[in-house]
């Protein structure tokens, strides 16, 4: 994804999926965790179907 300092409308499933993947991969790319699901403050674990999260997450399909 390109870097932007303005809002981007996530008006298609493809855009939303790409954005979620980008966000989930940030801690991995930064070397904080080995997989997105390991990052405590991410919804990646919820999307992977894993239990126990800090807050309730409403999954977007």
C-alpha cells in the first residue's frame, strides 16, 4: 500500500482486505512478532479464529 496522509475510502471488499492485511503485517515487518496473531493489540488473532482478545472484535467479511 502506498503511504498517504489522507483518508482512503474502503468501499470494496478488496480494499478492506488489503488494508487489514497491511495493518496485521505491520508488527511482523517491524520485527515485534513472528506472526500477526501473536501481536496483543491486533485483531489478526480474531480473524484467524483464535480465542482470547482484549476487546470484542466484530469481524468484517
